[in-house]
C-alpha cells in the first residue's frame, strides 16, 4: 500500500475511502429508495436526491448536506449517526439503521474531503 492511500485522522491511519466502491453501496442499500426523484418520500420532503455524486453534493432545498472535510458539521453524518435526534435519524426504518462500520465509512469519506473517487 502506498503512502498516498493512507490518511491520518485524529492520529490514526485510515485507508482512503472510495465514493464509488465504499459509499455508493451504502446509499444504494439504505438511502436511494427514498431519495430519488420524482417520487421518493425523502426527495419530496427535502429535495435531496442521492443517485449521483453531483445530486448528493447539491444537497436539499435547505442547503448542503455534506461539508467536505468536516463530518461533525455535515448534516449527512448527523442524521445517520443519530446526532440530530431519533425522529430525524436516517434511515427512518429502525430495522435498517446503518451499522457502526457503515457510519464510520461515511464519516471517513467526508473527513477525507468527500471526493468523487
């Protein structure tokens, strides 16, 4: 593994997260059903479409959901981690809550710059 594939975050070595290989599968399994235009419930409520990098980065009618480099301020991370409260936690179906590994993948991707890689 080359040095370019490792990022140092909070003193820990973390492998670079790939949007296509690591993030998209999470979205496909847990998010896209509701966040696809024109009929997805989440799309209708917020305007957030998650079927492409470009649409994700456009955010919602309320503003961006990803703050590249800062998962603490990213709405995406707040919602999947449950930091916004139980009613806002994503996904809403408690049987489909993301695993800690999936949440960590999204957190690392955002902290590494939320690249379309």
